[in-house]
């Protein structure tokens, strides 16, 4: 039996929920903003949340409750979730209902936060991956790329070249694809749009627990991880899942730090390697993040290799970065600031122009 959380732990967790409410959900999910502010002041619910695995705790607790509601658990709280109820949302405060739900269904919530993972697969993030891959392909002589997704979840982002894109009117990809992604461009710089999406020679995802798109319960958990007001994200997810079921990408179960050397070695020497990750490495302990960087740098000293990273680690917002190891020389660029759910991109770098820009 786990030891009860200490007061200092609950204080730190309280700050975490408050920060999540103000920095992440504010302006994006009014329901979650209110719930997280309530949780931050509720010792009982904080003590429940403290039982979670080493995960982003606000995400896992909110997803657990959302999952149970989506599964059909009857409770007055459901009326506040647009993803569950089509009725007009009540005008009263949702938090007392949330608190009651957590108390009444404590065992179910506890089981979920102890056993499930925060494995979001937000396909909209492909809007900035496609731009970064365009730069990689240009620097690599327009050769087809070998893509390795670290923290791939269900591998949906490995299907990025099968989607269509609209960047404030500038289109890329297949206009007839079932998955169509839009993105607002902010700031004074325009991204360097490629003439066409780069070719892919090889693609594989690595994850501790890969998600099977054919598993209905796993897909329900995916839905639960999406915030209740985000109906468009759910629709895009369902379309991407259908696409993946037709031709699923290769996924390897295991620790990326152990598997990555073998996976990189399997790529032919004349095929450019691009390792990428989005909102995954932020869940690594600091030592593991440092080991991953050292591992990529080691392989980059022996062959041309690229790393595309979109993470939110100690920065005001998510940063899209590209690191190139070419003939043993390392070049690092901050390409853009991006919204966590990829609704907008603010391009920053114009030092690596490509044709078609």
C-alpha cells in the first residue's frame, strides 16, 4: 500500500494544478480551468491525484474522470462535459460535482491513474512536423527520409505525409485526404514551405507501451485524453485512427534509450535519419533526457542525422527545434514557437531557406 502523501507533496501538487489551470487550460478549456483551480485547493482530491504514476498528474486525473463518463457512468457531472452531454450546460459551478464524482468513484479513478499512461496522439501537431521535415529533406539532398518517432503512442503522427494541410490559405499535401489539418500563422515571418511533402523511405515508432488502434478501449482512452470542449480534435483523431487501421505504421515496444541505437543502425547508410518527438521527452526524467541527447549526438558523429523536437520543458511555450548533424558538425536552430495543440505557429528562423518558400 502506498504511503500517504506528505503536506509538502500536496503543496507542490497544488501549485502544479494551479499552473496547469492558468498556463495550459486557460482560454482553451474553461471546464478544465475551473476544475483544476478547484483541485488545487482541495486536499482530498489532491491526495487522490498524488497516487498517480510518474505522469503529468493533472492530465491523468482529468482523463480518468473523462474516461469513466465517456464509458457511461451516470452522474450529474456529465452535464458539464460537451463531449458527453448534448444538453445545455448547467450554469452552476461544476467543481462540487467533480469532487463528489471522485469520492464516489475513488477506486475506479485510482485504478486508472495508477495503470494508464498519458499518451496523447494529437495529429494536428503534424502541421509543424511537416514544415520541419521539409527543411530536413532539403538539407539531405531531397532524398527519402527514415523517420523514427520517440514516444510514438499509436504512431498516428508517422502518417503525416498522408494528410492535407492549410496554413492560413497556403496548402500542402493531399487536398482529398480524410485528415485535413489547419493552422494559423502568427508573427512576421512565413515558414519555408516545401514545393511538396518530402518522400518517406522508412518509418517506425518507439514507445514503452504502443497503442493498438484496433483496440476499442484504448481508443476510448485516447478520446478521454482530449479536453471535453475540443470536438474538432476528436474528429481528427477518429479520422486518423481509421487511416491507421488500413495501413498501421510499425511500432516497437520498449525503452527508446535502449532501442534507438539498433533502430538507427538498421537504416541504410545512404538514407537520411530523422529522429523526432512531440510532447514526449518532457515526461522523461532529466537524466533520461540527457542520455537521449548524448545518444543522438553519438550517432550524429558517425552519420548525417537530424532531430526534430517540439517540447515544453522550462520554456514559456512549446518550442520547435531542429538539430542537424552533418559530416560530424552540429547545427541547432529554434524554428518556431507553436501552440501545444498546434492551432498556431509563430515562425522564428529564416536561416535555412528552402526552395518554394
